[in-house]
C-alpha cells in the first residue's frame, strides 16, 4: 500500500502532467505550422529550379519576367526560412517549459517566474513565425499576377 507521501507525489505528478498538456497541444500546432512552411518551401524551390532552366534561353520581356519572379522567390525563401527558425525556436522553448514544470516539481524548485517567461518567449516566437507566414503568403500572391495580355476582355 502507498504511504501518504507517495500518494501525494503521484498526485502532484498527475497535476504536473495536466499542467503540461497545454504546452503539448501548442507543440502540435507548431508541428502543423512547420509542415505547412516546409511544404511551401518545397514548392518555391521547385519553381526556382524550373525558372533556372528556362532563364538562360529567354530574352526580352520573358527574361525580365523570369528575373522578377526569381527575385520574389528568393525573398519568399528568406521569409519561410525565418518562419521555420522562429517556429522551431518556439517548439524548443515549449519543450523547455514542460521540462521546467517537471524538474521544478520533482526537486522542489520555485521557478514560476522562469516558467512564465519561457512560455511567454515561446508564444512570442510563435507569433513571429505566424507573422512570417502571413508575409510569405502575401509575397507569394504578388508573383501570381496574371499578365494583362493574357486576359481576354469581353
């Protein structure tokens, strides 16, 4: 049979696990964001490779259009890369929050301020990653403009 101290410890660990569920759900969301960002990066890289093949043979306005699009794609790569770094940093900070919760509980540290600051930093990094995602989406829309000469006016 469990002594009172062991039962209290198990109960405390159970409470700590419950507390750490919110950061774990946040990790799931960050993972989904990372998946989207990596997918967008792959599509950008594929388009860059296609344009790099077409560019040398092009001339005039067609070549100018390829250069213009390559510049936008280069900017998108940089923005996505920043977003990936920020999202991964947020995930690392979130994992640190979970670890801090368990370590503090197991050895009796009073680090509530440090846990709160770590979680706040994780959220700020996630917000910055989402801002990068928004900027990248808006940047990508600039590259999808339909040339006027291709539109058939009625």
